[in-house]
C-alpha cells in the first residue's frame, strides 16, 4: 500500500515526464527540481534573471511543503542548479532572502543545462515536517 501523499501543480513538465512537485512519506517531504514556470501559461518567467527565477522557485517550494502539512522552517536542505557561474551570487542572495531565517543545508552546482534554454536555475528541497 502506498502511504505517500503527493502535491501536484499545473506545471506542464510534471504531466509530460510523469512526476509530481512534492512527495511526503512519513514526516519526510521531498520537493522536485523547481523552476520559474508560470503555472497559468506553462512558460518560463524572468528568462534574463536568475535572481527572480530563484525567488519564484523558493516560493513554490515553500508552497509545496505547506501543502503537504509542513512549514517553511521544516526545510532542511536545498540543492540549487545554476546554468551560469556569474548568476551564483544572485541565486545565493535569493536563498538568503527567502530561507535565510531557516538556514538549511545547501549545495549550489554550476554549469547545469535544463529542458528549456530560458531556465537559469532549478532548485530541489527536502523537509522534515515537525
């Protein structure tokens, strides 16, 4: 029996590739790689700004965690994949602004390529609901 709870969004890649935004099993919440997709249009937003894309991704991550019964403060780890080295400072600034009070463990990987050339950053997160 599958005891996992799932959170889905209208992001077109979820249906196309067969995954969901987040999964909760027990107290663990795993949020899939999240990008700056407008959920109404399915298009990438802020194609020239890694900072704005990261802000949107972090906010969607918090929404996903909360939808599965967690809180922003339950986020324990984030992994940030960034296309351009020169965007790393801006993505780091977005992390500090959105999750600085949480201080999760974090990794930033540079030189990533994504399914859309307009994507500059993709972020995964893990949380443990308290």
